[in-house]
């Protein structure tokens, strides 16, 4: 390697603030405001370091509506990777990095709280509100990827239990998971009204699902990822809980610019790029990936396109 390349690497990674930023972004994709909270720094200072890291190719940015998120992009091999690995090994007991990790946990908890508060406030009224998605057709298409009957399925983010009821009525054994006690109460009522038995309700976050390894034959997250603080982590959890040869199926919005959804529907993310979703599936080792998009279905509003992504756990 040329001396000037080494100088560039050392010059870029010699600043402690840039090390802190990379460490945080290695754990989670973050917006500038969130990085400010993690680092306890002003926007101008954080933005200046982000610009240097982006110019060096060590981070990437992604626009999500009016927000811009930054992600870790240090190459997986080569001198940048080797240097970063050396730095990382020596940060394991650094007190500043430990404080940043605690701050990052609070930032991510705040993300999750926004969705929790929204659903706790909406409760049973969600059924009327969610009609704006006009997603019955997509729901049926997603279910067809979960055959055969008698399969044990995790309905991840069950809400008021509409999908859990449909799955159970098709002969599937269902574990319905949601973080909101009020939503689970609504689901319990709907199950009684529908006369559906055998659906097990469990409370828990999708980033740490109350499921054992390989406990289910399939996991489905229907219009859920855009509410989660860390969608990639939820897919990892789904893959962990699905037995070898089982299916992981996700239905959600393709990346869009409909900012009104943040206010009216409480979403965290304005959809996702398909290659991003595919990368999450690949990172979990899922195979036979299928990812297809569908035009937005009309429900009296201009809706974004949706996608169905599925993969199988290795046998």
C-alpha cells in the first residue's frame, strides 16, 4: 500500500469523535439528531465528522422522507477493514464507548416508545384506522407462502389479531406476538368473537421475541417493520425462531415520500428499498429469497407501493 493511502487512513481514523460515530453506526443506522443525542454534541460538529467519513467511504447515507439516516460502510476486507478491526478490539473497555452504548440504547428505546405509545393510544380503533392500507389482497398472498396446514406460525406484530384469526382459520397453529398490552387485549376479544381457539398470545418486542430457537415453522410480519426501531434486528429474530427449512415472510411498503403517514399512522420509517430488505435476509443466511413489489392499492388515498419478501432458513 502507498504511504499516502496509509496517511489517509490514519488521518481519518485518528479523531476520537469519528471513532465514536463509526462505533455507534456499526450497531445501528442513525439520523443526525440521534447521533447528537448519543455523542452529546452539537449538530455542526457531528455533521462535519459525518462528511469526512462519508467522503472516505466509511459510511453511507439514506434518505427516508425528510430524514437522512447514516449507516456503517467500512469495507469487509482490505486496509480500512484491518485498521478498523484493530481499533475495535481496543475499544471493548473504553469508558466513553460504554457511555455512548448506553446513550444509544436510550435513543433506540425512544424510537420504540413512539410506536408503543401510538398503539397503546389507538388500541381497538386500529382496525378502522388500518383500513387505509387496503391490504387484504397482500395479506392473502403472504399467507399462501406459509403452507402446509398444521404449521406452527409466529404472527409478529399481531395488533388486533386479524391476521392471527385468518391463519388459524386456515388450519395453522399461531403464536401471536405484540408489544402492546392494549393491542393484545383487543386481539383476545376478537378471537373470542370469531370463535377461534388455539391462538397463543405473547407479549414482547420483535427485537427480542418471546420465542425459543427453531420454535416455529414460519414467521410473518405483515405491515409491521415500518413501526420498528430496528427492522433488520426483527428479521434476525424471525430467522432465529424459525426451524430449518421454514419460511420468513415480510409484507411492507416500498420506500416512499408520504410524510403524512408519520403523523396519521405513527410510522417510524417511510418504507424500505428492496435491495435493503434483501440484504437483511441475506445477512440472516436465509435462502430462496423472493422479493416482489405491487402497486399501491387504493383506499381513498394515494398509497405507496408494497412488497412481499420471503426466504427459507437453511436445512
